[in-house]
C-alpha cells in the first residue's frame, strides 16, 4: 500500500514478518523525523539521487553518511537517525527485525541417555 508523506511517498513491497522492504520516493529537501527503532535495523539502498543519513551514536556523537546511486547504509536498532534528500531520491528502506536476546525458557536440562 502506497502512503503519502510530507517528504514524498513510501510503499511496502515485501514483508515476511522478519524483513520488510519499502520503496521510498523523497523530494529534494525532504527529511524524516529524528527517530529510532527498538527492534528493527534499517538499511537504506539508493537507486537514484543523493541521500544524507544522520546517525547519532553513543554519547550523542553525530555520524553523517551521504549515499549516491548504488550505495547503502546500515543502521542498527536503538540508534537515533534521520534522512534528508539532497536531490530527488528513489531508494529502498529495508527493515530487519532483531529478536530480543535469549528467547528460550528451559524446563529441563539436556544430557546424554545411558544405554
């Protein structure tokens, strides 16, 4: 489903519950909110235009990456980030779900059967 945004449009084109792929069309000068994801990593892959990615690392250190056609950037969960289109941009935003640590609750302890 295609959805209008102030900065352009986004459309989810694939979702299997672990990975979600969105096609973004971003107008020159358009930018996202400054935000973060609790469990999802982001990958931006630019197919046309120039996209600036700002990532606030630990201790509020700002990293800036400018992506051109064919380039990508990975943002792990919990890092505050924002994108800004330096020209009209077409790109894919890929979300990858990160499971929360250990998800096993043991009822017994494993071992080896004696013969």
